[in-house]
C-alpha cells in the first residue's frame, strides 16, 4: 500500500484559513499554535485517547506544555501511570488525569465515558486518537473484528456518550492509507482477513463518520468535527504494517494543530493532511454511504445520538 509523508506547510490551508490575523503569529505558526506562551491553553481541557505512547502521548505532551488540562488514556495501567508521570512533569500549570480502559469492549467504552463525565464537567476538545493495526484476525469480547471495533465502533460510541460535554472541537484520526470505498459486505472481514484491508476500511469509515457528524452538529450548533492523516510517523503501528519509513514522532503535530489552532476554529467536516484541507477519499463524502454506515454503527454499539431538529 502506498504511503507518503505529510508536510507541515501552513500557508496553503483551504479557504484562506491561515491568512489575516493568523499570519501575525510566526512563533505560534512554527509551533502549531501551542508554544506562543507557556499557558496559551490555560483553563481548557483536552481528552486524548490512546495517549501512552506514539502520536497520542506526543500530542498530550504538547497540550500540557502549553498549559492545558489533559486527560490521557490507555489499556495498560502500568503504561498509563508512566505516561501520566511524564506528562505531569512537562505540564505548565494544568492538571493531568489518567484512565485505563480497553476500547475493544463497548462496555468498557461506556464505563470510560461515565468516569470522565463524573470527574470532568466540561471538555473543550476530544481527540479520538486510539487505534490498532492487527496483523492477524481476532475478535473482541463483543464478537466484532478487532480493528473495526477499536478504530471505528469505539470512537463512534465514545463520542456519542460525551457529546453533551464537548464544547469546541472533535478530532478524529483517519489515514492516507484509507480505502476508497466502504464494502458493507466485509465490515467484519467476512471475505477473509487482510491486515491492510481492515485498516484501510476503518480509516475511510472514520472519514465518513466525521463528515456525517459534522453535518448533524452544524444544525444543532455543536462542536466542530474534523479528521486528519497524522502523517507517516515512526510509531509501533507503522512498524507493524509498513516498517519504520516515516518521520519521528516529535514531528507529528497535526493533531495538536487541529485541536488548538485558531485558524481552524470554525472549520468542520474536513479531512486534513499536512495541516491543510484535502479531499476525502472516494465514497466518504457520499450521503448514502454515511447514512448507511451511521445506522450500522448505531446498531453495533447501541449509541444514542440527540435527535436532529
């Protein structure tokens, strides 16, 4: 499967988003809007799923260093605790909360959301960063294919459960490796498991979910919703699927950009690559595909969304 690097050129963002007043912040531009001051995100709360290593931990560190309150998450209590300690040391005034839940279980997703709602009144930004690349076919405790469950079902359900708490933005992670179509007859790898195929399917599904949710929330005055390719980054996932052929994790600032930059504050329903808007893949923009996928995910997860007005 072809991969290419993401570039961090900021000047070509669609709709002139990085012009006018944003062009007056060169220091912030170089650091993706989070290091212009030590407390530029003070008082804001960010939840990053899958933040015990890789891009998720790097993003959480960026947010904490800029003064934000950060909620981190992982499925290993030992790794969650180690990540919490590291991020707390880097924090510039904000607090850090840590949770251990397995996103392959929908019951665990519900417990995670309930715990966050109990502990935190308001979220400014939710970053659905957690994801897996499975090299072999496996099923979850709920009977679903693992990649589909963690990469698509979990963020769909988790977002629905926290939606009333999210004030500003939702950031979903897709990939340049997304497929061009959604094969509804193969959502659970019924035709035979393919590690790259299941991953590609999950990532176009996240594009379609993003586009559909953005349209719903625009009508209701809710937070913005965007997705991105975080880049070809040397993470454990890249090593498992393609080998270490990317850039260092320390250069992967796309999630931080979408979560914090004022230039994309009002942008919604878009797919970003290299901090600029690019076209979503294939069928992701098709309303029929979005609607069918949404219905299936509601049935699979039991998610209940606010009724559209």
